[in-house]
C-alpha cells in the first residue's frame, strides 16, 4: 500500500518551483494502545466534560475556550474569534535562506517528514537543488502554513532522500542556563579523565537503530499475549542491588571490565582462527 502524503504543495526556491508532498517519517501506529473500560461491565468508558463547581455535564454548544486571569476569573474566547486568526495556507514551502547544517541546534528539531517530488519533472528540479545543497553542506530554512499553523521548516538532503523537519520556535525552547546555572566548576584528576577515555575507546561503534529495542513495548506485547492465552503474566526479574563506591573506583572497575571483555573477545577470535587453521591442515 502506497504511503499517503500528509501535505501537498510546492517548494519554492527563488524562481524555481516544484510540486512536493510531505510524508510522516515517524509513526506510533504500531504501538500497543488501550481503551478505558468499566471493570464491572466490560464496556468502554466515554469521557464527558462537567462543570467544576456544579458537577453537571456541559453540552458541546456551551463549551468555550477560556484564558485564566491572575484573579482566577476567565475571559472567554469564542471559536470564530480563534478561527479568524488562523493563517490561510498558500500550499507553498517558501525557502527564506540557506544555513550551514552544523550551526542548527538540535533542540529546535520538532517533527520529521520525508519530502518527495510529485512527478518526474519535479524530481529533476528537487535533485538539482539538493545536490547543490549537499556540495555546499547547507540546509534550507523555509516558511509555510502546515496543518493550519505557521511553521518554520528545515529541509536537507539525507543519503538519497530529502528530509523536512518542522522547527520549534525560539520561545518554545528552554534556555539551558536555567538548568545548569547551579553546577559548579570542577577539576578532575588526570587519571580519571584517562580512565573515562579508555572506557569510551573500548565501547566505540557505529549507530545502528536496529540494535536497540523498546523493552517496555515488548513487555507490553508479552503481557497482552499472556492474557489472551489465559497464562500468568510474565514476572519482572528483580534488579540486582548495586554497591556504592567512589567515582575513581567506579572508573577503574569499568575500565577493567571493558578491557577484560575486549581481551576475551580477541582471545576467542584467535582461538577460533587457530581451530580453523588446524582443521584445514
């Protein structure tokens, strides 16, 4: 089944225009989801809005958005007042400028999409733009109205594809200084830095997302499967209690374990090679 575009419009770079579509790159549809049910009847529970003071249900026509004042009172904002502020979409991703990709703080990244051309002619135009961007190691910053909201979009080539990522606005991103301001300056022993570097060196590798599993989701699936089959739910293994040791000792132990594991792996490989050579002989 072919993927459906979440949005279709045009990418505009100066006078160059090509038709494109945005396809959601992240999906939660494969996650296990639950409904709330009545334990006594087994029926699904429906949510109802009630007045916080009277406790009586509020009809849909009487539900209105409200902004709370410092006094605790509310000013009502009608639906048509909000609708009048909604920007009108012109279905255009209008590129404003190009920036070095490395300059962009990843905290501003919001939601990724695959950006694909609509026709072969559009593909040719898109590939030309992306190849030029790839050579100059830049990303495009575009503005658009997506899903009834003004959005800033980062567009960049990724391998043989094009990724469009909506960006958070500056007021949405918290300043790191508000979190780290109380952390004092620290000086570390040279041996501690060397030990930490040794641990990092023994664990270096490449990022392969297939190696990482959502253990909670897997456990949920096992629980549901057990309930369907009428079996006892799987029990979680108790976590071993860790000993409290100082930082230097922890680094030494970690370095020793990492080095030992690496040496053992090397010895195992050498032994296997020796057995293979002996067998061949």
